[in-house]
């Protein structure tokens, strides 16, 4: 049926990592809906480079740091979908989740 409202993201994050063995050699983190256009988080991407995949196991502090770095590259606004502060919090959370997901996929590919 017809929708009463639009389904628009408050924030989004996407992560790509390249590895050499167990080490992240290159990464790209893009956050969306927290700046005029989707934005590459240079700070968060650089933070991941050189990290060992096993560093992410049961290590909330490294994920928190990546999330914090991603927030530094955003320019969120207040609007009807959420405040700027809410968007910053969400960017941190979804970036951490996206990084962890990418790391787990990379580790799985090493097993093949």
C-alpha cells in the first residue's frame, strides 16, 4: 500500500577493509546523512590501517575509538528525523558495528 511517510535514514555507515594476512592494510569508511553528501571518514579510515584483526576480538575500546574518529568527520544537522547530537551518537554506534562486521567477514575469508 501507500506509505504515510518517507523511509529515510537518520545516519548510515559503510566499511571496506583490505588485509594482508591478519593485518588491515587499507580501509575506507563512509558515513551518510550526517553531512550534505556521503562523506569519507579519513580519520576513522586511517585509524584502522595497520590494526591486526585479532585486536578487534572482545575489544570495545578500539571499536569505540574508530566510532569516535568517524564522528569527527561529520557535520550533522538538527531536523525532524533527529538532532545533531543524536546523529553523532548513531554514527559512532553504526560505524563500530560496520567495522566489526567487516573485520568478521575478513577473518572468515582468511579461513578459506
